[in-house]
């Protein structure tokens, strides 16, 4: 199964992807996570991406397409994958289509998690991520248990000023993908304001054709 999760910053893409990978035994491919690793490691790609990420802007398509090309070629993607935060522009979606065509595979489902902008800021500013396990928490909606305070990090772009810029980038550059995938007949929407468990159930119902 080849799935893509679409949605604004903080819509819950990472939270849901981490729950689905266990059930379907396929990897999560988060371009955001790959970029943050590159920034941390200080690679050339990380250095190029950092400024855009810190400013809430998108990283250039050529960097992102290169990342995906390498990642999809890895053995663990043979059974399928969950794309989280990619594609984010029409050129990225077109490049993905060509890449998958060359590989003889196709996207089965694009699921959009819909959350109004008003809720996004609270979600983003309350997010904490475990630096040990990568688990995603929210101080109010999904509070950490059995985690030490010092193991929880706040992402550098998780502040009000930057999230507003990330939301603008989403509406201007990523939202056109809704129409792109609707035309291909593989697009569904889920109410992302439900609780985490019910969102997972809604996604599973789509994937299982219920
Ligand atoms: P990326 O890391 O992808 O960030 P994003 O798209 O802004 O999305 P987030 O990770 O912030 O949100 P999420 O939807 O995963 O939500 P989460 O599950 O964590 O990208 C970061 C940057 O990298 C970009 O700004 C860009 O610069 C660059 N980049 C990445 N990919 C790129 C690409 N393809 N092209 C160009 N540039 C790219 O949940 C958020 C919070 O809400 C958590 O606290 C969680 O606990 C809570 N929560 C989750 N679900 C619920 C719920 N149902 N109810 C209440 N709270 C909930
Ligand atoms: Mg995420």
C-alpha cells in the first residue's frame, strides 16, 4: 500500500503515520524528519535547507525530490510506504508520479487531514517530541507519560510567528494538491479535529474500502 497523508502543519500527519506503520508494516517517509536529521548532522543538504525551515518556507523542490528518490529506492519501501509531508508542491507531485512510474508502482490513496487554521497554532505551540523515540506529544491533548522533561524537545519552527508562515506556505503552495489528486480519483478527506483514535479509525476505513 502506497499512501500519502496531506495536511497543514500540525494537522496530525506524523501522529497518524506512526500509528499506521505498526498496523500495515510499512515505513513512514517524512521529508521534515529527514531534513531535521540532515540539519542536526550538519550535512551540505542540511545547511542548504536550514534557513528555509527556520523561516517557515518550503525547501527547494530539487533538494526534496533528490531525498525522495534515494529513500524510495531503499529495500524497506518494497511493501509500500506512507508519505508524510511530501509532496508539497505541484512540481514535487509530478516528479513523484514520474519516479513511481519508473518503479512500476502507483499511489493508492491520498488522505487529507482537515484542521482549521485556528486550531493549528495551539497544536504546534503545545507539541513536544521525544528525542529518544521520536514520539509526538501535546502538552494538553496527548501528554507525555514515562518521559523525562529533559528528553522532550520543542522544534525550532514550533513558535507562533513561524507557524503562521508555514500555514501561508501550505495554503499557497500545497493546497493546490487537493485538486491535483481529486482529478486522479485517489483523494479522500478526514476530519482532523476528531480525537487521535477516531482519526486512525477513519483512515483505516478508507484504506480498507469500508
Ligand atoms: P514537517 O516536519 O513536515 O512539518 P509540517 O508539515 O509543518 O507538519 P508538522 O510535522 O508540523 O505537523 P504534523 O501534521 O506532522 O502534526 P503532528 O502529528 O506532529 O516540515 C517541516 C519543514 O521542513 C517545512 O516547514 C519545510 O521547511 C520543510 N519541508 C518538509 N517537507 C518538505 C517538502 N516536501 N517540500 C519542501 N519543504 C519541506 O501533530 C502536531 C501536534 O498536534 C502534536 O503536538 C500532536 O500531539 C497534536 N495532535 C495530533 N493529532 C491530534 C488530534 N487529533 N487532536 C489534538 N491534538 C493532536
Ligand atoms: Mg510531522
